[in-house]
């Protein structure tokens, strides 16, 4: 038995994806406006500063980006010409393209697959200000470098990319894809946040840069993959009920209810018929598909983190077994870590769970949660591990990056 997101949630997710595609189109217009605005108010590029931009582009593969995407030949020609207006136009355009890719990601929203995390933005006025700073500093390097993620993980992936031996194409692809996905993420994840990496099958509660709690997880099957998304954890639900999604009612639970109602009742199911459809709920108990704990984290996909009665599955190395939701090992330890500031420890949690009554316990403050997909990850010692690509997503990113 396995909870998942319902069809209405999937519809909302598709609407969300369409919204991101619309944002991508607006960004294209905004970028054009940024270039036009810069051209109307010349930034007074000269050959020396434009030369630092050209040098930066030629080494941008250090970020896993392709120098050819920024047309260095056109910039070089503009630098070598006597046409100051051509230099202004080309340098401004090139700077803007590089800035956008470092700040937002080369793969724009709407082309990121099943990805539902609010994108970063870079306004036209921001581009103009950045150009002013670069010209004043007589170099673009520090201005552009500051737009990329500033964290230990991103730095470690860059170092691993720089140290790759020739021919390590698979590792290179994982590094470049993971660097790109870091650029998609907010620069400030929150002092306290939950970070779930699908290919690693791992959930971490991070607190002020340290790991407060770490848990193995089970994610969606390849046929029902867990999406990349963000939400806010606002409460812990102890002894949750499971309102069975219609997709699972149609797939299996409905057949159990109709053909073996006594068995269904023994497993904690109750049901009713409304509007010609079957509505099924599984009551709290040891057989409940959500187990003894669920995180309250409203999202349009109706994907949640929860316990599971199928503990044996955590022994598997590859853990793609769910319909999309995320099952966590040692869920009550995670609950205790999240509720520590609310005055709830394991003693209070265990007592509440033993009562078999559904109880909502609010967090002292909402905690952001990010579900991501990184196949190259930095370890605390600075080393990098390469993971399997269970949903086969890296190839699409490599194609967008020119790999």
C-alpha cells in the first residue's frame, strides 16, 4: 500500500509548470529590455574591461557552462574594431547572458522537467547596475562570480570538475548537471531547512550550516517519480489518517473494498460513496500507509514526507518504491528534531503516538523543505560522490548545456 499525490494535485502541478513556462517567456522579454536599457544608457565599455569579460567567458567551463554559448568570437571582433557602439552592444549583451546563467541557471524555467521551485530572478535594472560595478572595478570577474551559488557544496563540485581526468565523461555530466541545479536553487535556503536529494535517497535537516538530523528515504518509482519542489513544513501530524487518492482507489484499494470489505475494514479502511465515486480513508493504526507520522507541508502536488509500515524496504540500496511521496526512516526522531523548539521531545511524541489519536503539533516556526535531484554530491570532507541517475534526468540537462 502506498500513498501518492491525487489527480487534482497533478492538474495543479501542470498549471504550476505552465506558469513557470510563462515566467521563462517574460524573462526573455526582460533580458531584451535589459540589453536595450543598457544600450540607451551606455555603460562606456572599453577594450580593457571588455577583454576581462572575454577572458572570463573563455574559462566559464569552470562552472560547467559552455563558452561557445556566449559567442566569444563576436565579442572578440567588437573589441578589435574601432566601432565603440558595436563594443557597447556586444559587451552589454554578452555580460547579460553570462549574468543570467550564473544567477538563474542556463536552463530556464519551463525547460526543467517536473521542477516546481520558485526560480531566481535578475531584473533589467540589476544587469545595468552590475555592468556599472564591473566597469568601475575594471574587471568583470568578482561581479560575475558573486552571482553563482556561494556555498561549500557548489565550490566542491567546481573543484572536482577542475580536477577531472580526460575521458571521465559520465562524472563530468553528473557534475555539470548538479552545478546547474544548484544555480536553480534560492541562494538562501534558510538557516534551518530540510533538504532531500532524490538520487541519494537521503533527507537532512540542516540547522545553521550543520546537520541536525539525517534519514534514509524511499522515493517514487520510475513510473511515478517524485518531483523536485519546495514547500514549508508547518506541523507534524502524529497518527495520521490517509485519505486515499483516487488514483490508488482506482488502482487497488477500490477493488479491495468492493471484493473483500471485511479485509478492508480489518486494514483500517472506511469508505463512502459521494457523487457516484468511492471515497476511501484509512484510519490511524499500525497498518496505515502513512505510518505514525506525516509532515504538514502544503503543496499543489500533494506530495508529503511520512512514515511507512514497510520498514524492510529501507534495507534496499535503490529505494524507488512509492507513488511519489517520500517515506522516511526513523520518522519520530525527525519529528523530535523538528519540534525541539516547540517543547516536544521523544517522550511527548511517543506518548502521543501510543494514544492512537490523530494529533497536529505545530512547529515553532515554519521550516522550508527542498526536494532536489543531484547526482554529484559534496561530502563534508570536500570529496565528491557520484550517484546513480534513477529517473534518467541528467541526459536532458546535458543536452541543454551542450554536453
